[in-house]
């Protein structure tokens, strides 16, 4: 990353927000999980995929947010950087995007993501009533994205 | 773009470089053109594609670089912002990326692009010798991208 060392006065935070506006994804998915009271796990995720041959920015993100994992996606020869940890999302990712908001309509996904993470930090998702509150917020995000279960399927098997 | 008006002190230049590092493309293609002395046209292009539903940043780019066109790509439901004008590339795009360089290895493509645009501004591409100098530089860019003609095909039909 030669340009970085030469440009110590650069505003990397703005750069990161611009990069994420193009390449990043905020999502909340749900998995069946019998050990949980409601029977479903709520899984927030902040992720970015990039071609292997220019993955420098993924390492920059990992350093910036002080967490998350970079893994290889063999299906499409990309690397994926992902944070699933709720403490890192609430203490590191959300403060960044509150200070340097996205400028495209992806900002709307971020706002829903922030709302869900904050509710989860209070443990709201672990009760049936709280889960019912979070579910529709999550389904408002990334409407063109694919989901394993429909909202109806999840609600019908809620314990 | 609500976040923009609320954040007048933001460093939009850095944001743009980050966004372009993820989504942008610098390329130089070649078309057969009988009216030119060498028989081939050298076509530099700076472009960004984005889903229609979050095209806000494309309009921001058009304002920033004071030129370029936004057009619909019906094949994949995206909008594409593109600058092909050499004066806008040399006077607006190149100064931006010299000041706020890309941090990924896409920077290498940019450097070749800058070199070619500067040679073109001197008219180098209009002579056979100059064209032979530009061609290999262009073929070093975006090696995974598709091209209509191979370098060999172009050279063999050079006038």
C-alpha cells in the first residue's frame, strides 16, 4: 500500500466510508437455533468482498475496526472481510458510520442495521416480543438480497 | 443525499477516492478507425457502475469532475458514469487521483492510465511510433478484463 505511507495526513475515515458505500454490505440474517429460547438466532453482519489481487483495503479495514475476519471465497475468487461480533459492531463500526455517514441510499440499510444492533445490545432479540420487533426491521434491509427463510416461515416457527 | 447537507465539513475528496477504489475502473481500449492515420483510435475511459437504486454517488462524481455522462445499462439494471473526454480526464480526474491516490493495487492501473493520458495530450498516439509505445501500457491495465482485439491483431493492422 505505497500510497498510504506517503500520505500520512490523509483522511482515511472518509476514504473508508466511500469504499464501503461502493463495496460494503450491512445485513441481518436469521438461523434456526434450538438452544435459544425463541428458536432463532439473530445474526448481524458487516461485510466487504474484494478481488484477491487488490485486497489491500480489506486489511486496512481490519486494522481500522480492530476485528473481523478475512476469508477466501472459492466460488468467485474473492476475499471477504466480515464482522459478526456485536461488541465490535456497536463499539467500532457504528461509531464510524455515525461520524462519516454513507452518501448513497445504502445509508438507509445502515440506519436499520444500527437500530437492530442497539436493540440486540439490550438483549431485545432474546425474547419473543423483542424478536418480533427486530424481524421486520431486518427484512426492510437489502430488499433485493436472497434469504433462506421468509419472514412468515420464521414467525410461524417462533417458540 | 441527506447525509451530505448535514456534513458540510466532510472530506468528500477522500470519500470519492475510497468509492472509486471499490467501484471505479480506469481503462484504455482501441477501436478501428479509418479516418485516423494509424488506423486505430485510442480511447481512455474512467467509469463507475452502480445499481440504479443507489446512484446518488454517480451524480456527486459528475458534479465533482464537472463532466462525463450517466447512462442506463439495460443488461444488468445499473447506471454507468463515464468520462471519455481527454481534457476532462487530464484537467479534472488525474489531478484528483494525484492528490488522493487509491490505496489498493488499482493504483497501478491508475498510474498507467495517467501516463497514457499525458502521452495522448501531447498527441503521441496519432503517430505509428507513439501508438506502439501506448499499446503495451494499455494492455498492462486490468489484465482480467475482456478486450475485443488482441495486441497482436492491432499491431498487425497498424498503418
